[in-house]
C-alpha cells in the first residue's frame, strides 16, 4: 500500500541540472550521429533555449531542430522517447 507520494516541484530534492544534462547528452549524441552536428554546439543551444524559455517550456526540441534547420516532427517524437 502506498502511504506517501513526494513531488519535487521546486528543484529542492533532485537537482534538475543533472536530469537535463543527461537528457541533453543523449539528444546531442543522436543528432551528431545522424546530422553531422557538433555535440558541444547542440548542448550549448539546448542550454541557451532552456535558460531563455524555462524548464517548463514544452517546445525545446522543436526550437532546437528549427535552429539547425532540420525540423521534423518524427525526429522530435524520437528525441522525446530517448
């Protein structure tokens, strides 16, 4: 029986930077392998978008692919699943 459920809504229990860093690395690796992009550049753009839009922004990957002129809805769906 579950007696308690905890949510970390304000980044106090779990550091969001670790979560984002691991996800950004996977996304950058995929894009580098499939679109000949530089991993450091992809990660810098992701962090720039994150800083500009905030952690609750839902179109981060859309904006990332737009930035590199490789927008494809199927690729976004794949990136979300990574």
